[in-house]
């Protein structure tokens, strides 16, 4: 089980300061989201949790230990699904298990279970080019999920999808998370998506990124997107981002 922490993190790429004294804590099992303007360092922060990027100052911790590199306990899902076009859905999804030396029989069982979970049952033999955008993203989530990670790190997973598909995918993501004990960290440009899904939202300012506010949401799910509570928090985030209606 892994509590995730960025403590007093700053990050520079050469002379460009991207993150300035960021603090983020996410408890195991929480659903957290990050919103903020383009270029404020959201992906950089997420990549630190994935062990793909390292702080210039401060500490990135998982379960109290410094993050040294990628781990199958913390799986990263890219905006672009990054499936191998020459491999079928089941081979794409099963690759991590194969590399981990899991037997073929167990692989088939686990791949089927996870395809069922993301509503791709029966699409084992399809190639990515034969799938819709939403289905590709489901396959990418399945590929992460099949490793049974404690943490899912999602970088704008639905950014390329149409509005209607996004709504469906948001409910599917909640179903994957509910009762799983997994920690979710989602980057999104869509304020309503964050409000619909998250227990807490880190609102970041423009580069160099800082966390200007952490908003806690304790509404039960499924949430009503038309509630007063939703509207009040939407307004609050818009004003923090300087997007006053
Ligand atoms: N490996 C790198 N080398 C140099 N600069 C980088 C690198 N990675 C990111 N940057 C810079 O850091 C800044 C923040 O990038 P990042 O991708 O974290 O932003 P973001 O908040 O995810 O933006 P977006 O919402 O557009 O995805 C950008 O100015 C980017 O050019
Ligand atoms: Mg990004």
C-alpha cells in the first residue's frame, strides 16, 4: 500500500522552472485529480510519481520511500493510448505479464478478467486500428490494470475522446476504482470530470506550477452534475484558474 507524496518539490529543465515548491499528498485508495493551465507542470508531477522524472529539489515518495524509478505498483496511462499497432488487444494487455514471466494459462485468465472489467470482453483478437478511440483507451487502462497496481496514474486519458464517450468512460473508471482500494491520480483539463470523479482536486497555477488550492469533495457517488455543490465548486475552480464566467 502506497501513500503518495511530493514534498517541497521544485523542478527545473535547464533554466526553465516548471514546478515551484509543490506539496501533494494522496492516501492509498483516494481518487485525486490535478487541474491547471497547459504547461504548468501537471505531467511532470505525475511522471515523478511514475518514477520517470526526478525532482530538482524536494522528495517524491511512495509508501514513505523515495521513488527511484518505475514500478509495476504504480502504472502510468498516457493520453495517447500507446498500444502496439502490430499486436492484438490480448497481446498488448498481456505483455506486462509475459515480461514478468507469468504462465500462458494464467495470462489468458487475467487478461480476460480485465477485458471484462473495462467492457472489452470478446475483443481479444482485435488490432488497435480496428478499435474506436474509446476502446483503445479502455485497452490501455486494461494493460495497466492487469498488473494489479496499487496506483493508477492517468494523464488526460480521455482528452482525445468526444464528450459523450468521456461521460461513459468516467463511469467505467469509477466502477474500476470502487472497492478496489487502488489510488487514482488523474490529470484532466475538464473541471467537471475532476468534480465528478475525485475525492480531492489539486488546483495548479501557471508555470512555474504551484498548488494554489486543494479542494476536498465528500459528496457520495454517483454525483449529480447539476447540483448546487457541483456548481459552487466549479465556480471556485474557475476563479482560481482565472476563468471567471
Ligand atoms: N523533458 C523535458 N525537457 C525540457 N522541458 C520539459 C520536459 N518536460 C516538460 N518540459 C517543460 O515543462 C513544462 C511543463 O510541462 P508539462 O508537460 O509538465 O505540463 P502540463 O501541465 O502537463 O501541460 P499540458 O496541460 O499541456 O499537458 C513545459 O514548458 C515543458 O516544455
Ligand atoms: Mg500534460
